[in-house]
């Protein structure tokens, strides 16, 4: 009898062991927007994760979508509750323009394949500018924005959402907004005039249509002639879900059959 109980316990242990598996969970965003990157800079970002499962995770392969992106990652097994990271390093040399790259992560976790994404816009490195005198700075335009970030919360897949911002010129010369750039085609802007007179303001409306399901965060860079603030970053974010409608609970059937019939 004792041997039989021991055998059952041993088999139960083996069964539980067979089903033990690591679970890969990102603790940072799995999509990163670098915004504007000056040519020659090595743009780097660490995607951090933890093992929320009950067995060690081993990253068996981490592969970038192009040779311009070099990944490095945690090589040792990550125990349950442990943390690891994948560093994405993008070489911007000679690559002027928009970039969108992916890195595929293969592991022994419950989800054997994960993908992270990086993007940005590479621009030519600016030449050093002659410093303005205090008098020149006082006479220059000055950009002011009521806020630089906005979260839309949950967004239904395919839905376009919009937010209005107030741009003010609190300087002494006309403020010119020369360019609006984003690494994705998911942000569009509407502005009555690209030039704002001193002391005046304008309404900037941004329309956002994020690409991926789940959490998204995208950067819009506004280029201005404000010598103290030539590039202004606006970050839009939201979580794309399949539907925002709440499921309607099933109504009870009114025509019930009496007991016994």
C-alpha cells in the first residue's frame, strides 16, 4: 500500500513537472519610437521582461529584420520571477529617413515567439549654430504648447481619434512651424496657419490611428524657428482593442417548462 502511494506521488510529480513552463511577460513597452535621431548616433533601447511562469526561460534565438539593427540579450536561463532584457541597437550612419524594424525573439516559454519593434526618423546632424545674444533671443519667436503628451486610453481597432492642442507664440517675432514629422503614418495634423504672430495662438488638431493591437506610443516632432526650442516632441498613446462595446448578458428564457411536465 505504501509503495503504491509513493508511486502515485512520484507520477504526480512527473506530471506536474512536464506541464511546468516559463511565461514571457514584458515589463517595458514592446514597441519603441526613437523620434528624431541625428545621423551617426547609435540609437539603443532595452526591452525588459520577466518570467511569470514556473520554469526557467531560455532565449534560443534573437534575430533582427535587417543588418542595421544589432540585438543583444540575456544569455543565461531566466528563473521563475527573474528578469531579462533584449537591447536593440540601430546604426543610423548613412540611413537618412524613416526606419521601422523588428526583432523576433524565440524561446522555450509558453509563447515561443515574440516580436518587438523600433522606429524613428534619421536626420542630418545639424551644424553648430552661432549663439544668439540675450538681445537677439529676447526679440526671437518663442514656442509654447499647452501639453506635450496625450493618452487616448482604449481605442477600438481601426478607429481614428483626435485631440486639440493650443500653440502659442509668446515671443517677439513671427513663429514658423516648418515641418511635422512622425515615423509612422498614423498621425495627421490640422493647423489653420503654419505662421503664428507674436502674442497669438492657434489650435493644432492631431488625428491618431495607431497601427498595432495592444499598447501604442508614437512621437510627432514639430520643427520651429524658435532658437531655444527648434524641435518640439508630442507623444500620443493608446491601447488598441478589438471592440469597445460591452457584451450584453444573455436574457433568461421567459417560457419555462413547469417542473414535472
